[in-house]
C-alpha cells in the first residue's frame, strides 16, 4: 500500500510542480500578489510529496517487498540493513528520485528561509526551480518509474552489486547530488535575474551561500568517491580522469569559479554578466553530467541504444534547460551593467584571473571528455586518457597555483603588487628552503616533484599569511592575537582554510605520484618482504564469513625496526547471490603515508600473489579536501551569508570591503 | 574467477551510477600486473610498466593495460614484454601495438591532423578567454578615466576651492 501511496505522491508532485512553474512567474510578470504567493506553499508541498514517495521506496527496500520491480532487481533479503537503505539510490530509478528529492529540498529551503527576498524575485526563482523539477518528475514517471510491480513477485531479489556494498560508496551519491543539484539554485537565481534584468550586491549575497553549500557537498562527494576508488580498486589509484569522474569535476570547476566571481558582484558591483553566465554554466555541467552518466553515451554506445527513451528524454530536457537559458542570456545580458570600476592589478583582477584559469580548465576537461565522441562521428577512433589530462591540467594549474596566494592580498580597485609580495615573503622563504632541503635530501633525483612540494608549501603558508597579518601573529602577545583571531570575519577564516587545504591536496598529489613504492610478488606463508622501511610478513590465508559473502582473509604482520606495528587483513570476498568477487585491500596509515596490502590469486601450495604499496602523503589528498570543506562551512556561518537570511538592514550597495584589505 | 573479471575498474568507478545502464558486467576489482608476467630484469620491467600505463585496454573503459584485469590486457602486457626482450625500443613497441589496434589503443592521443584541435584546445580556450578579459578591462579603463577638465572648468574649480579656503 505504501508503494501505491508513494506512486500517487510522485504523480501529485508533478501537478504541484506544474502549478508552481506557471502561476508565480505569471504573477511576478503581471504584479499579481496572490499568484506570487502560491510559490512558497507549493515548493514546500512539492518537497513533502517527493519525500513521501522517497520514503515509500525506502520502506519497500527495507521490507524487501520483491513485488516491486526495482527492489527485486536491486535488493536481497540477506543484505545488511544499511545496504538495503543505500540500495534505494544504487539503481537508476531510485537515484533519480533522490535527485528530485534534493532538488525540491533546495526549493523548499528557499521558500522557507527566503522570506526576506523581494516577492517577485522569490516567485521567479521558485518558478524556475519548479520547471526543472517538473522536467525530471515527468522523466521519472514516464520512463523510470520506481513503483512498478512485478507479477508474480520473485521469492528473493537479485541483490545489490557487491562493489556498492561499501560505506564509502553508499554515501557518495547523496553528497554528489547535493552538490550537483545545489547549483540549480544559483541557476534559478541567474535566470530570474535575467528576467528581471537586475543583478546587484543583494542578489550576489543571496546566491553565494547556496553556491557555497553546493560546493561543499560536491567537494566532499568527489573526495569520498576518490577515497573509495583508492581503497577499493586494489592498486591505490585515486583519480582516473574517467568520463564519469569528469562529469562531477566540471561542475566543481565552474562552481568554484562562480563562488569567486560572485564575490566581485557582491563587493564591487562588477562582473555581473559573467557571474550570471557562470551560474548557468555550472548547473548546465551538472545536467550534462547527469546526461552522460544516465545515457551511458560516453561509456558504451550499447547502453544508450538499450534504452533510447531515457537518453532522448534527458537530451530533450537538457536542450530546453541549457538552450533556453542561453537564449535568455543572449537577449537579456546586455541589460546588466557593471558600475564598479577597477584596474587590472587589483583584487577584482585577481579574481578574474582565477576565473580565467578555472573556466578554461573546465572547458579543457569538457572538450577532452567529449572529443572521442566527436572524433568517432568522423570515423576516427581515439582515446583521451589520463596522460593527456595530467599533462594539460598540470600545465594549466601550475601558474594558477603559483599566483593563488597573492590574490587575497591584493587591494580592491587598485593594488600594489610589491605590497602584496611583501606580505607573503615568509611563504616564499618557506617554499624556497623546502625546495633546497628536499633537493639535497633526494639528491636531485626528482626535481619536478620537489618543486611541486615547494608549491604546496607556498600555498599552505601563503594562505595563512593574510591571517597572520591580521592577527599580528608573533608581533603582538599571543593572547592579543587570539583575541584578534576571534573577530576575524568567518568568511576570511574559511577562505584561509580552503586555500590551505588545497595546498595540502597538492602535496598529496605530488608525493603519491612521485614517490609511491610498489612490490608485486608471490609470497609463501612465513616469507617476509621489505618496502619503504617496513617489513611485511605473510602468515597465510584463512576463511572468513560475512553476512552475505564468504571471504579468504590474508594475515600479514607489519614491522618496523624489528618491532611489530600492526597486523593487516586484506580479503578476497565472494558474493554468492551475484556470483561476483571483490578485493578488500588492507591499509595501515600513519597520516604521512599509507602501507597498502592487496591479496591476489592462489599460486598453489599456499603461495599467493601479493601487492604491497607504500603511498607517501596519500592521506593528505582527503585530509586536504576535508579542510577545504571545513573552510567552506565556516565561511557559510559568516553572519553576512546566513543561509537565506541576508541582512536587508544595510543598503545593498555599495558594500564595504569587509572581507579584505585596506584599499 | 580472474578470467571473468573484465574491465573491472571502470565498472567500479561508474559504480552505482551506471548500474541501470550497464546491465550485466561481471565485475571485480582490477588486479593488474601479475607476478608471473614480470620480467627478471628490473630495468626492462620498469620500461614495460611505463609503456603499459600509456596503452589502453581496448575492451575496457578508459583503463590502461597496466591497471586492467581483462584477458586482453594480460595478453598485451605479455606482448609488450616479449617485444622488449626481443630488443625493441619503447617507440617500436608502442608502434607495434598501434599497427595492430590503431590509435584507439593510445591513452595519450598522438599528435596528427585529426587531433590538432584537441591538443590546441587548451591554448585556444586560454587565448579566447584571455582576449575577452582584456577587452573587458580595456573598455572599463576607458570609462574609468573621466575626460579631463577643460581650462574653463579648471578655473571654476580653482575659484570654488579658493572661496572655500577663505571663509
């Protein structure tokens, strides 16, 4: 019965979305207040209806109701409860419901907390939000209905792909979707602004917290996916430039650019057209990503042909949403006029340069990802893989990262480069000393990597240069500095952390790429091998039983300088329901490096193929990402960016250069 | 089992996302290079690994033969090592494989007329975006500097300032 109620709620949500898409917009255009007032309750109702549908689906999975087709295909009665729940979005239909749930959640949040938005703007934003929701709700009901029954129901389900039965991947999709879909708010605000023909500081102040929230979720989601790939795929790789990864990386790059350009709109009333365009592009990338993944057009032509209805439907949605917004942009953008003027060398100029690099990077990833598709249309089969992306991306990002610490130190309007440089000399010194020391230690064997680490040091120390300056660190008593730290705007603290976190990530990337050690060998029980200062002794394999799998569990003793450090238990698991096996690596981490052990195939006589890796600074990849997210969240708590509660007490423009330097 | 685990890695990456579209793909994590494939000569083996990382497992998704667990990847890894032992240079080994599988096998697209646009794309994008920014900045600088005062206006300003200074 719950299933039918869920089905009904979903269809009802379509009609609410239709009303919400049409009435408030009409009202806003004609100045009819009661019609505009429809938007808020409609957005809330729509969210509740989709939530009801989602919960009905969760209930069907938890109760193992195999009369529901999706449950029968993707669940199994013996699966642990956690994976029954996460299995809801471990399939196409369920994941689309989650997508729309998050979309309507954002709409409801704008409706609930956006009470101080001007009524016409709120009505228009919610209207656009509802149009997107309507498209996807119709898509679900028409082509991907999760509530279809099977008669007669099977005795048990097919189970979930064992690879998805992992905590890292179970929660990766919701965060990724929070990010993807979160950009829809920026998109709706951009389209509403184009319709109104007005973009001002207040507009930017409303858009930024939503973008920041989406960015945090997307950053976390991507990091989580990368972490999962690292420990699950069995050889310690963490980024593959796979089309599906790129699909999440493109909105991230565009969203990061948007986050920065919106600052200029808010503080200086400039770059309006560009910011609106970025908001449209960021969400367009999210939609393209959804399309690429859903249609499978990039990964397998057959997958596309298997279900052309879905691919064509999403392509149609994509054309309407992206095409429509771009046409609107072309017509209305000239209306938006910048009033803030600035010299090329200024904070604005620095942020513009940031946008140049980030958007070109997004463009390169986009073109590289789609190039094989274009080429195949001309009968040329080509692959664009990691070697291409690493090279091109590295060349683009190096100058960007070198300049990054200087940006926040530039003054608005007109800056003094020498003055900014004087404030980061410490960072330059630290980076220089680090490079010289490392060159000496490594004996000049990996010059590029040493400079990479120097760059990371420059980023990390440089990020804190501005903060140290503000709190007069080491120049005033520590208590005094602490007091100053407490009144530093949260947005500034957040920026410092985010930029420093990026430096930590860079250090991780460089070290793992340059100094990873590996040992692939056949080990007999009792045999010992040495790697990066560790001794690893193989003690044999014994069977183990999991809730829905059986495993071979390896026993390894790791020692350092003759003392036992840890016992590692890598596994090979076999899932009888799916007839699939997985490999679970075992990792010993010190925070500065990972010892990574993988159990391979039986080589006869108790001997095993074994892979052992030492990945220096690998944990920094994710520690850095978490620091970046923390920075974003701290920035979000800045009282000027209270989600949905931008202060209207202050006149919207000209905003004081609060986050910054003395002009 | 190992033979069944084909194209494993990408199926994993796509993970839950592609479950619906990739209907059946016998999957298991990639295990890549096996100990018994490796060459005794470490220098030669290092070269083999370098080459392997640049070659695509053509039955897989965006996965190098160094990472892949597919049978074909295994065959190619062995083939690469055979050519190296036979005394081929790195380029000759790669050419040998390309002759049989086409450019598709290269993860780093070769530089040729069909790919000029791809390799030029970063420079083109950078140049285009840079030009737009320069135009924007120039237009703004022009509006930024107001027209200088005429002599008459300057005289008036001076007079007003003077009047202001002498109360």
